[in-house]
């Protein structure tokens, strides 16, 4: 037993890994049917996920009726449940089965053209559809490096690493050493992956609009672009329920190339919005995207009053 690992955490990790392995060989149609049964239970029984999802949807889609937003909430949680059920498929399923499940690829020329011009490619991969399938495809078709933060349940780390690296992806830490590795990969005209919609730690971001409300957004992107002249694209694996996936690469909003960090972050968020527009139900709305507020950053004595959550 490794230092810091309790027996309970090891048993929990083994149980999760066993579940992933048991689901790895299931048909996608079976996993979708199962998610449609479990998803409504998640919404009914998981107060936190339900409330955060509905709060986010009310913020970003104020013109939609409450009934429309409730329906979208149910659909979103069903898709999030499906993603969890598909992890075994993406990480442990036979590679030929996963590749065969990717039925469409749109926008690959954006990556090919950039590399032909001697430029690396930064793929912004939001929490949409099944991002693990996107990682599978990218790492099987391009030299690919992505930042990786180990899971809170430490015994799962080698299992997740093996799943994400099995097609050749290189995982680097979310540290200055990892950033240096991304820069080197881009200078070799390779592809790198960044999560554009994960809230960074204080000091590593700026506030920029996301659906009209300020969200604390990472500033890593303009630093990478300034030093490498890489092309920026949005990448997602859109779920075709019960059938497979359609990988989409979209040109990023031109503002991402601006040296001003706020302008660049605004372009990042606009790019994420464009990806979400493919199918809003497939975005992970249960994430607290607006947790940090400008009032908290400014030290406002009543900053909690300005929070959504």
C-alpha cells in the first residue's frame, strides 16, 4: 500500500475500475439506454448537481421558459451520466471498437493545414460530449500532449493515465514544467490539449464574459500563442446517442490571438459558446463555472452576496 493511500480508498478505486471494465465491452446503445434510466434519478436525488445545473441554465438562457430549462437540465444530466458510463469504453475498450465508433470527423483540415505551415495546434477541449473520446482520436492521429491533474482518489491515477496514454498521448502536470512541455510540443508543430472552461486558481486567470456574465478564465492560452504562433481550434466529440460520435474541430474566435489577456479570454469563452451551440444538452452544466466573482477578487466585504452558488 502506497503512502497516503488508505485501505478504503484502494477498495473504492478497485470497485470503480471493475465497473469501468465491466462496461468497456458494452454496446454504446446499451450505455445510452442505461443512462436514460439513471440520469433522471441523478437529477431527482442529487441536489447539488440539479441546483447548479438549473442555476447555470437560468443564467445563460434567460429567454427560455422554466419548463424548457427543466427539460434541458434533465437532458444535460443524462448526457453527463452517459459520459461517466462511457469512460470504460474510452479507456479500456478495444481500440478498434472505439475508432469505429467515431463515425464522423469534421474540420480535420484545420489541424493538417496548421502543421503543414510549420505551426503547432492548441486544441481547446471543453467539457462537452465525451472529451475522452476526443483525446483517443487526437492521440491516435497526431503527436499529442495534454495537461493532466491526478484524481483525488489517488489509486485511480495509474488506471486513468493508462487509459489516456494508450494511443500515444503524453500527459504533463499542471505546473510550470508542464507548460514548458506544451511549449516544446508546439514548437515541434504538434498538437496540445487545454481545458478552456475549468476555473483556474487565483492569479492564473482574468474575468471575461461567458454568456454575458463574468467568469474567471485561465490566461495560459495567450502565453502559449505569443511564444509559438500556434493555431487555436475548438475540439469536441459530439455524442450521436446510442450510435457513436462525431468529432468536430472549429476555428477559434479570432480574439484568442490578441496579446491582451482579457481580450484573449473573451475569445476563449466565445469559442466555448460556439461549441456548446452544437447541442447545449451535451455540455456539463453541473460545473460551477461562475464560482469566483470580481467582488471577491476586489475584497468586497459582502462578496458572497454576489455569488450564484
